[in-house]
C-alpha cells in the first residue's frame, strides 16, 4: 500500500528547537523524509 507525499507546515516554534527534536516528535505519525527549517 503506497501513500501520497504529504507536506506539513508548522509555525510558532521556539528558535532553540533542534531539527532532531522536531523530527522525533512527528515520526509517530509516519516516516519523515525531509525537514526544512526557516526563520523569518
């Protein structure tokens, strides 16, 4: 069974949150293949 790719946009995260922490939180919902973090 294949699933379509999904995109998740998360806003209002503290600047000190590391990519590894963010990835570990969301892996319970499925496989994370790419993470892009951007500040504005």
